[in-house]
C-alpha cells in the first residue's frame, strides 16, 4: 500500500458512503449499467453495493408485477 492509497482510503465520510450507496441504489433501480463515476475505492464499493441492491429490488418488483 502506498502513501497515495492510504490518503485515498481516508478520503470519505459516513455521509459520502451513504450518498454513494444511494446513488448506486437509484441507478440499480432504474436498470442503469454498472458504471459508477470515478470514485475512491471505498466509495466505489459503496456505490456498487447500492447498485446491486437496487438491481435486485427492481427484479423483485418486476416479478411481483408480472
């Protein structure tokens, strides 16, 4: 791990994690492709987790509506 990696890992807060997750969740709900904006690794992981959850929720809703 380099000094730059360490700095990047600290470049987030609970609020920014929540925001990244929520943005990913909304993208997943709308069926958007999994392409998050350029984010530090921790925030990118939060965005991807939200996207996965949103996509899963969208699929559940579609099955119930069918």
